[in-house]
């Protein structure tokens, strides 16, 4: 089972009431107060919300998405050499509370939105991506779908979509240790589970409510043994005190527990974020040392200065070369 908050309030769009997924979720939380709304935006987009306060008491919003089921992939994440690169957003926000997460700057609310019209998402993906031309689809951009799988079930639906569309590579990005949610599924070769791993210090200080590193590594090991393609993501690399030591410990610990041959590749990148998002994050969380770091801004992107960024990527790459060949190490392309 995955960690899930106990929702005290569930807001439900009127048009979402009769969906099977809505009924299943309401059965999961029988003590939650159910509140009818016309559109999720009247709750989610309210002005002057407190992100920090909401993080401590998440509310759930069940909604129906009516359009925009697929988006072009962002230049802030790697496309792994796929020219047809898309992402989808069946959920908005995450049950975890990572201080560096861009969602704090992107959304006005920390509350979790789940879109219950799952068949419309799959239909849109089929319409846009079906065929023989290769495509890459990220399904867990603005949330952590594997962490929500016991509640939401979207990972399983996209695994089936991938099985029926061998030209599409589906990526599930996660920090979850919820391996139980996928252990009974047959693993298609065109599904990649991309696990973010971080040093213990980063997890404990800045990745609030996420599984510990050891739990993630155990889940990764089990997934690989079950036949899933696994990607490791050391991203974002954060310039914490003695960061070199912490990332060396991370990599040594990782490959003391994992068979390097079972890892498809390793994506590495430093902290980077649209500067407008960072401004909102600083207003929401002015005491965070990660948010408050004096980043350099270039082309509306905030990150470490180029020299520091290059040192961080090179250092982590050298650590990784002790365990994996160079061709498995994939630095995130820099778009400045």
C-alpha cells in the first residue's frame, strides 16, 4: 500500500458525480465531507490561498477534464531523443511535499485534483499517438501517479495503452515505493518507471512525506526483477552543504542494493525552474533554503551558474561511471 492522506473534505464537480471512479473514491473515504461544486477551478483557483497550510491538510477535488488531454513535452525535462514528446495531466498536484517542487509556483493551490474521466484521456492518447511513428508519453508530470495508484488506478490503464501501442514509450515518474500496485501487471517493454532518488539528507530535509531512499531502492530492485524497465533520475541535484559527499554516498548506496545491469539508464540534472515559478515559490515558502538560494536567472530560467552546474553534472557523472557505462548516463540537455 502507498501512503495516502486521509481527506477530510472532498469537493466534487456536479458532472463528475456519476463516474465509477468518483463512486469508488467516495467509498474509500466514507467519513469525508462531500461538497458539490460547479467547476474545480472555483476551489483550486481561488486567490490568496496558503500553499503551506494546505500542504498540512490536503483536500481532494474530483473533476472532469473536457479538453487539453495531451501537451507537448517541456524543454525542462529530457525527451530521450524522441521528436514526438508529450505529457498528460490526469491529476494536478502531489501527495508529497518536496520543497523544490515547481508545482508550488505553477498552481495557486496545494490541494489535489483528480480527473475521473479516465477513458477520455486514453481515447485522446489513442487518437494522437496511434500508428507506427515512435512517440514518448510522460504520464506523471504534475503528480506522482504510482503513489496514487491504489486510489486512482491510472498507471494500470496506461500500461494497457502501452501494450496496445508498441510505438509509444510511456514513462511513469515517481518517488513512490508502491511496488504492490504493479506487481501483478505484466511489464511491457515500452513502459519505463523512472524513479527519482536523492541522498538521505535531501530526502529527510526537503522531500517531505516521501519514502526514504532505502524504501525506494527496495521497490526499484523488486520492479527490475519483475521485468520492468527502470530508469534512475538523480534530478534535481541540489547544492546542499558537502553535496559531493552526499551524492557519492547516494550512488554507492544505490549500487550496493541494485544490479547495475538491471538499470536502463540514469538521468541527471541540476535544480532548474522557470523564474516566474520561483518568484511564487518564494512568496509561498520564504524560509526554505532551497527556494531562497541566490540562483542565476537566464532566459527566464533560474538555476545555478553555468560553472557550478557543469561541475555538479561532471562530478555526479564521474561517480556513476564506477558502476555503469558512459552511454547509460543521460545529462538533461541544458536549454539556457
